[in-house]
C-alpha cells in the first residue's frame, strides 16, 4: 500500500506476529527509488493473509487479518503521520462479512477507505462459489469470483465507533482465486 503522496510504501507478511515493513521512495511512486526504512511487529497472529491500509492524513493505520474463522480490523494511532514506529494499537474489531454460495470469507484481505472516510471497503482473499452478479465473458463455466464489501461509517475513518454493517456487496467473477485489489 502506498501513502497518498507516493513517498511511502508498506507491506505486511503472513506469519505469526506479522511484521509490517515501511519503505521510503525518494521520487514519488517510483519503486526503483525505494529504500527500506523500518519494521514493526503487529501482534497479529493470523492463520491466513493480512492487509494494511493508512488513512488520508497518516494518523491511523489499519491491519486486516483472520483468526479462527473471523475477520478482524486492528486499528493503530500514528502520533507522527505515516511513521509506523509511532503506532499504538487502539482497537481490534471484527469485520462483519456476508456468506453464502459455499464461498469462504476466512482468509483476511485488503481494506481501504473512500477519500472522505465515510465508506470502507473490505476485499477478502477468497473464493466465492455462489451465483455471481456479473457473468463470465470468456464463456467459462467456472463461476468462482472475488467479493468486495462496502460499509458506511458514521464518523470518518472511525471503524470502532461506527458499528458498521455491510451496506453493499459486489461479486467480481474471474477464473481462480481473488488475491485482493487496492
């Protein structure tokens, strides 16, 4: 995930006590100028994939993960904008997801916010084996698809204080597994 001005890049691994890495780019959005800056242990012990997102002003960081079949969003406050070394865990909340069609939603995934922070989007790494809202154009009979959930929140960039619930769902068909977007 990149910072909005393109000078920072973040990546998280899929391990016990997942490590979040921060890189700095001397030229915005140019990966060839990226250098490793630091890492932190997140305290996330996920049985599946993890994701990371930072809000628009760099004051909050969000880590998604799955533990024992439940999706979670761990929120951190960053006292220095975009600097993960200043991260302090403030909340750990479950992410309500839909189910059905024999699909699996228990693999962690990506997370992002709308520009104004009033909508959140979660895209789990999963296979949806139910009916899709959009057909395959390749003529394939494989109906697996990725899924993305949209949530409305009452306070911008505040998942914990908003009691979010699924507002809309879109299933995007494709052949094979969904490995997130964003």
